[in-house]
C-alpha cells in the first residue's frame, strides 16, 4: 500500500471515533437493551434445563465460572472503553492497538458472527412461534413453508424496528423482553417449592466432579458471548467513557446472577426429569407441570416469543452500528455507512443484517432440511465461535494498552490474562471436542468464513483506496 493509501486508511480508521448520531440515551436504557439482546429470560430457562445435563449439581458453579471468565474479558473491553469512544466495539479497539491488518481480521470474524447471530435468533423466534401456534391447533404451523414465511416476516419486522432508531427499539424491547418475567417467577418458585430447595447437595457438588463442572463452564460461556457489542453504542450514550464499562458490567452481572439463581432453584427439579428433557420436552412445560400450573405454559411460551424477537431487534441495533463503522473504515462499500437523517439509525447496515437474518434460516430449512430447532442449535454454536478469536486478540491488545502507560496495573493485566487463557482453551477445545455430525465441522466453517471475509474486506479496502487516490 503506497503512502497515499496508507494516509487514507488512517483517515478511514479515525472515522470510527465519530459519533453515529447526535441523540444520547441513558445507562439504564442501554442496560435494558443489553438484557434484551442476551435473551435473559429465555436463556435462563434454557440454561436451567441444559446446564444440569452437563454438570449435574455443579451447574450453578459452571455458570458462575463462565460469568467470571467473561467478566475478565470485559475488563479488556473496559480498558479501551475508558480511553476511546468508538462505534465499532472490538473491531475498533483492535485497530487502535494493532493497526489495520488485525482490525480487518477481527472485523471479518466479528461481522460474520453478527450475521450468524441474527439468523440464530430468527430461527429461535420461529421455533417458539411454531411451537405455540401448533399447540393451539394450527396444524400447518410446523410446515416448512409456514416457518420460512415466519422467518422472513420476523426479520422484516425486527429490521423495521431497528430502522426507527435506538429510542424506539429500547421502548419496544424493554416491554417484550420482560413481559414474561412475572409468570416465569410464579411458576418457577411454585415448582421449586413442590420439588424442594436442595441447596446442600448443590454446594457439596454431590454426584458430580470437577471435570463436568469445567465442561459445563465452557458450555456456559455461550450464554454471555456478544455482550461486548454494547460498546458500539458508546457514541450514543451520555458520558460514554464512564457509562460503557458500567453498562457492560451491569448486563453481565445481572444476567449471570439470574442464571446462577435459577440453576440453584431448578437443578433438583431438572435432575428428576432428565428423561423428559432428553425426549425434547421444553423446560417451561416441566416447570409449569411440576408447579401444578400447566395452564401457564401457553401464556409463558407466547411471551417468550416476544422476548426472542426483542433480542433480534437489539442485535440489529448494535450490530448495524458495527457494520456502519466497518463501511466508514473502508472494509465494506460506503452505502452501508449511511445514517438515517431523522432516526439516526444505520439504514444500509440494518438492511444488510436483516437479509441474512431471514434468508439463512429459510436456506437451512429447504437446502439442508434443518428445522428451526436444529438450525438454532447449529447457528448458536457457530456464532459463539466467531467471538472467541476476537476476544483473545482483544485481550492481548488490552495488555499492550496497559503497558503503554507509565502507571501500570498488574492486577488488571492478571485479570485480562485469565480471560484470554479461558477463551484460548475454549478455542482449542472446539476443534478437539469429539463432536459428531454438523457440530464437528462448525469450527472449520468459522475459520473458512473468517478467511473469506478477510479477503473480501481487503479487496474492498484496496478498491476504495485506489478510487480515492484517482480522485
């Protein structure tokens, strides 16, 4: 790259520091959006059913360890967030620490991960929707054509909400994400009261071992991946250098405490219904039946549809800002950096994300004969893998950032190192886990797509630099 191209690259990188919109939102509002994006209630229920299958009575400890490991990585994010206001989240932070090449590599993994994540959430919403509609007698709700139409409709509606801007999205997601909370709490407490709160065996890790606890912690990391993307909203929050670390830590701690709490309450009950879980019975069905409140299952299920939809809206909001920043940086065509003059939303990037959010589940349905439940499992595992590499690179960059300063914090470095080592182990384990079928190929699919994205971004940047030079 010649001197002029290098200058343009530097100029493009600096554009990531420009606020995306003039509007500002408060910390509490962004925390609500983050909790919506993490699907706090659906994820808590799924974790309550799945984690005991991995770790038995040590499920709560596995989730606690996963939360602590993710907090260590968020310490790396916070090192940058306290110094820079960016709209590209990890992508921008890595660029500030290492320059264009690693920024481009992280962008490839990060952006493709966002697309896969949105497709996963769409498939999850379709799964809940079809299940509910079929349970009330709509026979064709599980038909492929209906689920494909549902995916397109859901993605289009979520994209429209994100198009209307951050304020409108926060107002919508805050309602949808938490409407199910009262009914879930009532059913969970009642079912646990009928089963009994067996805390002693859980704290003693009865009938489990540390290997299963560690294995469960690796699974538990998937429940926290992606929270860092909230840093992309820094330019739209008040006092971002102070508020972004508060937002990230708040979302992580609230979700983590909720997950650990529901595991302590529900693990004895789920241990008693392992056969039903293995047969595919939903955790909401088990909880409401044990509580003697089977009539609550359908209301809870329909409210969970709203919660997963809210998650898709949240991901489109902060993901579109990362895509818009990538376009400003020259990794993507400039059309994807356009901001709506009234709503302040990245319109081109929102459309770019909404299209695969709809099309990927439809393609899996028809080309791979993969129904929404199976698609959700594949896509959720895949999108988690796209975050692991960027987390590791970010941790190295954060340590480098600390050592640039005259006043260094050894404890801060140690915390970041712990997070880096945990996710490095997760990265290696993903290739050596012994999974079968499609699952064993997911790490390789992640690598192939990241390399392809890197090549495409490199070509687009070279084209942009060449065209700018000619002008």
